C-alpha cells in the first residue's frame, strides 16, 4: 500500500478543487449557450449555440475527452 508524502494530500485536494471549479465553469457556460440558442433567430446561430453547449457538457461529464477537438457536422 502506498503512503502519501507530507503535503501530497493538500496538493491532491487542491487539484480536485480546481477540477471541480473547472466543471462548474463549463456547466455555467453550457447553460449560457442553451439560453442563447433559445433566444437566437438565425438557425445557424441556434445550431452553433447548441453545439457549444454540447461541447461544454462533454467537458463537465466526460473530462477525459478534453483534448478531442469538437467537430461540426451538417
């Protein structure tokens, strides 16, 4: 069983808080994009906002795909 060195626990907790903070930010951005999509009149703008919302939600719920570029499909 591995033991944590002095300071490792604090470092790990700090990294986890940053990750949670990032997720909260991405969730907020997704909500903002969904709101913009609902207000947009141009179909292309609606599509773009929904696409961005989906990308942000991927970052919230699938952080392992952060380095995967988003792709728009027709």
